[in-house]
C-alpha cells in the first residue's frame, strides 16, 4: 500500500420562497421579538423544523399566489483512492465513489400545512 486518500463532504441547502422578514446585518439577524431567522439558521442548520417554526411565527407569506414550495436538499459525497504496488513494477489504482442526495419539497398554505 503506497497511498490512500479519503474525502468526505456534506452540502446542505434550503430555498425558502416567501420569507417575509428583512435579513439583518449581523449574522443575517433582524429583531422581530426574537432573532429572525435565528442563529441556528445563520450558522448553517438546515432542517424541516425551521420551516415549521417560520410558519408558526408568521415569517412566511401565505396567500393564494405563493405556490413555490420550500426546498431542502442534502448531498453527501465519499471518495476513496488507493495506490497499491504489491510487487515492484505492478501498480494498481483503486477508486471508489459514493454520492447520496436527498431533496424534500414542503408546501405551506394559508389554512395550514398539509
């Protein structure tokens, strides 16, 4: 075994159409009784719970014209590379990749969430 390289990455994202409060200056926070959208969100927490909280606090525009869902996505990537030379002159390169992606759409409406 001459060399092994392992890389792992996680990329999470959220698109939230209809977010009503203005985004503030420091960490993206604006005071609306509490910090909006919250420090967890500002530091990268991307969870379904945030959509429920934003809806409950009245931060989302809810009318008949708002038909774009909130979208949550996650991508996990694992890459492994190994270089082997079991005997002099015989070189073997091994590569393995795994990609796991998930996407969730959340529709919210005026009379409640489905």
